[in-house]
C-alpha cells in the first residue's frame, strides 16, 4: 500500500509539473520560426515571402497594415512618399528585427515599433543604397501566463483596447523622407536581457501625436543586445498598477538578468480614492516592487518623477510633487537600489530651457495645429517628442554617470548629455507619425 501511495505521489507530481510547464510554454519556449520578407522581384528564396501591393495584414497573413502600403515596388525596394506600416503575427516575447533599408531615391529614415517606440531616427541613405539595422522589439498581450489553469488578464483601459502595444502582432512604422525598405527579418529570441518599465503617462508609449513620453524614446539609445518592455500606462498610481495586474504581467515574464524601472507620483498625489500617501503606502509599495523584482533575479531601478512645467517669478521650477521624490530617494538608499533622480535633472533641464523654451517641450499648441483641433492645447505635465527625447537623454546620462551595468548596452558613439545645455529645438527633427489625437492622456 505504501509503495502504491509513493508511486501515486510521483505520478501526481509529474502531472503537476507537466501542467505547469504547458502553461509556461508561451514564455519559456516561443516558436523559433524566423520570418523573412523581401521586396526583390523574381522568384524569392525558399521560406522568404515576397512583398507586393497586395501584401496586406490579416489574421492569417503578414503584410502592410493600418490602411497604408508603399506606393512603389521596384528595383528590390518597397518605397513611398508617405509613412507606411508593416505587421507580423506573433505571441508574447522578444523579437530580433533586422531591416535592410533603402531604395531608388535618397532617403532619411525613421523607424518606430508598436505604439510609436522610437528605434531609428533620421538615418540618411543614398539613392540606390542600402542600410542595415537590427533592433529587439518586445511584443505582449493582456494574458498573464502562469501555473494556474485559468489565465488571468491585465485590466486594460478603454484607450488600450486594440492598441498596438497589446495585440497579437509586431508592427513597424516606416517614416521620414521617402521611406523605403528592401527586406525585413523577424526572429523570436528568448535569451536577451529586458528592461521593464512601470509608470504612468510620463513614461508610457504614447500612441498618438503630439503626445510622447520618455519610455518610448529609450529604445533609440540602446543596442540590439537588450530589449525594452514598456508596461507603463496613463493614469496609473503605484497602487493601481498592482490592482490592474500590470505588475503581475511583468512578474510573469521577468527573468534573472532583467531590470525593472519604477516611476510613479503624478497620479498618486491626487486627492480622492486613488490617493496614495507618500510616507506610508507609497513607500511600502516601492519596497514591494523592489522585493518582487529581486525575487525573480532582476535588478530594480527607482526613478524620481520629473517636474511639471511650473515656474516661479525668478524663473525657477517649483516642486509640485510633494514628498514623493524624497521618498523614492529614501527607499533607494534603504534598499541599496539604483536611483535615477529625474526629478532633479528635469529641474535643471527646464530651467536651462526657460519658461518660454519649455513651451516647445510640452504639449502647447495653438488651435488648428492638428486635424480636428479646434481649441488650444496647453498641458504642463505631458511632453511632445522633443521634451520626451530630452528626458530620455537624462535617464541615459544618469546610467552612464553612475556606471550602471546598463551603460554597457548603450549604442556606441552617443555623445554625453548635460541638462544645463539641452539640445536646441532647431537641431531636433522627428517626422510626425500618422497616428494623431488631441485627447489628453489620463493623468495630470
């Protein structure tokens, strides 16, 4: 009888492990199929999909998406005088994307992925030339894979339903002056360090112009040896990020060697049921995020929230975030966690730009600047692409200055950045994405 019980326990243990492994398969073992697409004419090589004007994305086929397509297919290039999108189906995970860009005409190329994550900015390509770039793009869905037989879901906001950051496909935006591409290769990769971002509307991948946040600019500065998974969302507090199971989603895929950036405060301080006291609950939750990241073998990095655009009569930024930045600094010291003091760096940056200069870094536009915009946009919390880009440079420079291990993953050749000497607006140029909305993101 004892022998029978022991045998039964072994089979039950084996069955439990098998079930757990089955549900973890989407995380641990994504299909290793390499997808290749070409704009070359003639018979393509085996396993390569030839792209044409009829190559439109559906649930059964990869292709050009969002009602766009190149206008020219000649001499081995798909080209257009307008931006176009390409999508390929794929489950949660990281993908190595290799692009061979170029066409008949000279081009200046900008490439974004998913909800306007900046991958390549103003890359010149001569006529009849080609330029090869490789990136890592993170794809996710709202499903939380776990050992449970019932998969949980992230509680998405209405604006996230159908968003490119949460669907079952990898989407690329080809933009700039005469965007053109020769070939696209997409390969699932499982063993690549990943930077996870947890935060609010100042961090999120803002999917519509003219809004932008530093998280979606960050991929531009990192090499294809690392991935960036931006899970931040507009309107979030450090508490709601947990309640909506966004942190659980991160913890379901985060692995040893990964990183977790945490930045909250803008919404936590607001009166009402969403209020999170800085000295108690906010502090405790920061420590919880740190503990959970470390339990998975990942490295937590706290980021103090950047200032709002609020100047006093003397031209100095006023502190509108209460005790939250100080609490983050305190927790980082107590927990021996890395800290990026974006609050302090943004104060320096904004004061260097000045009251008038910062108008060009935040979403301040007169009426009729964008289609359907009948009223002035005047937002002192959210940034446009220029402002988000400058804040991302602050993040990167802080990692460099601290000799953080992540500095080893930065793209080579990047110049140092000093917040006291921001990039001039006249020297900054980034083509506008076709996706536009004048609706203010959640959170202020």
